[in-house]
C-alpha cells in the first residue's frame, strides 16, 4: 500500500530530477534568463500531478565565459514545485546548498483546496 | 514531519526523472546497448540513497534510422531502482506502458537488512 | 590551413548538434511551443559566430500522450541557423526528412554585409 | 557548391556539439569514468561520417561533491574526433582552454586511405 502522501513525494522527486537534467547545459546570459525561466516553468507545469512551479536562475551566479555568455549549471537553480495526489499536497525545492544542488521536501500536507475536476 | 518512507519515495522519483532526461537522445544501436546500460547503471548508483539499479534498453524497440543506428527514446527504458532512507526501502520502476514512459513505486517497505555503516 | 568557409561550416554544425541534444526530451504542448521556441532561439543566439537562428517546433507533430502533453523529439525540429567567420557566412538547417532529423548546409557564401565591429 | 572539406568540417561540428550537450550533467566518479568514456565513444561512433573518436574525461578535474561523486561538466572533456566526407578527412577536438570547452578543427586534409566500401 502506497499512500497519497508517498505518491505526491515521488511525483515531486520525478519532476525535480527531470528538470535538472533536462536543462543543465543550456546556454544562458542575464539577458536571456527570464525567457528560459518561463520556458522551464511552462514545460514542467505540463507534467502530471504538478500544481505549481516557480523557477529562478540565480542571476548573480551567471558568470560570463570568454565569449560573453554562460550555461545552466547546478548552482543556478532556485526552484519551488508543488504536486498533488488525491488529498496530499507536496511542496519541494531545488536549491544550491553546501556545494550541491539539493532537492528537498519542504511540506507534505493535506491539501488546502478540493481537487480540481 | 516527513517520514523515511516519504523521503525514500521522493529520492526514487528524483533518480528516475534524472535518468530519463539525462540519457534520452543518446545515439544507440543493438551492438552498443549493453555498454550504455552499464554506464547508466554505474552513473545512477553514484547518487545518494540509491541501493540498487538495473537498466535494460529494450532491444526489440531499437529501430534503425536510415543511417543504421537509433537514439534513446522513452519506449526503450526498462528500469528498476531501489532507494533507502533510514529504515524505509523504496523500489520503483520506469517502463513504457500505454504509450508513456511510466514511473511507479512498486514497493515501499521496512528494509530487510540493517543499513550499511 | 583551415579557411573561413570551413570554420563557418564547423561552427554551424556545432550549434545544430548542440541544439538537438540540449532540448530533445523537454516536455511540450501546442500551448507552450512558442515560449520554448523563443527560449531556444535566445539560447542559441548567445553562442559564438551565430548571426541568426529561427526555431519552429512543428505543431502538427506535437502528439499528446495519455497525460495530455508531449515531449521534444527529432521530428519536431524545423531550424534555420546562420554563422559567420571572417567573410564567410554559412546557412544550415535541421529538419526531419526521410525518418531522420537531418542537418544540412544550405548556403556557404561570402557575406553580404561587412562584419559587425 | 559545398566542398567535401566543408561538409567534413560541418559533420565534425555536429558531433562535438551533440556530444557536449548529450552527456553534460551525467553523474560520474573516478571509478565510473572509464565506463562512461567507452559508452560515449561507442555512441558517437554510430553517427554518420564518423571515422574515429577518443574520449577522455579528465580524472584530475573530477571533484567530489559532499555526496562523494561529481557530474560531467565542460572542463572534463578531452575529445578527439575524425570525420570523412568523400576524400576529405577532418580531425577536430573538444578541450577546456581559457575557461571554455573549446571545439576546434585541428586538421582538414585529403584522406590517407581510400574510403571504405
């Protein structure tokens, strides 16, 4: 027996792992960061069980290479994501901590609102 | 409060989502499939909380393009992965079902064995 | 001795190969295709020697999976890209032809305009 | 008119750009580097016009994160690749120079040997 809470946590993990490995390596600059943030958010929001996603690519850490741009690396991600399975809602984050792009569950609770139809 | 079971499910999700999006698109043929399977397994096994991983790229679905090779697509994956957090052990799979590369928890139980040191 | 024409061709190849393998696998739907097209264009345009890029993800081939979205695959790409090295300008395309995402040089000529400063 | 030399340069560019963006982000350690090097070589060798490929992931730059492994980044690649189109043979490299994963043509010559059948 797998509970809704456990499934919501599993689904949140899937989306964060997917997000990291899909977008790492993409060319980026401070000027293009927001268009990439929106594209990532729209892309992630398509996936099943996702109820919300907020992506920030930390501008201060976008360091130009000799050709004047950078690429998406683990230290750029600042992501908050929500999933829902049944009545369980999971909120999880991806953020760079202690030299590692850490993915964590920050809340796993009964949902505030009824499920959408 | 997040339980060990929920964390083990979250970690299993991370690894499956990561695996899919890291390796999709890689050139492959039947002749090279097993070397790629081993490379994926060794790579995934490095990640935290992973206690086992078995990757098969379904040979029957490796269809040659006009240049005599193929690429890793969602229908090729047949993966089983185990994670452990504290005393909770999660077993999850990635397999192509109903036209979708589905990720599922197949077991989430107290671990059989004591944790390694 | 490598000519500017040869270098411009090499640079065009780099960008098309990079583009394909960076973005393949990203979740997409018809509703999100244009935001992803813009993000890819802005990303590719950052790279050295690129003078122009036009990305279309062919809407007719965005087929929904059972969860109502799709992912970027080889048959979606319709890309035209220009590079310049010295006085040589290369125009190259990525398009799905004969069951393969084919990359081709379509023109390699002296540039019409003087180089930007 | 595009010459064989120009096409060989274009094809070499495609393969190096593809290689970089396919494999960047993959979990790696010194213990798993050689299995990944072999998998990349076998994968790249499948692609059209490739006549040789040698991949080294520079061990000295595989720096462990807090969880005891690392991931493939731009500074790890040391790649040499050969392509052939008609009678033209191109040798190109990917190596980290001046803070950038630089792709360069190192030779573009008439081939030493007749084309394989």
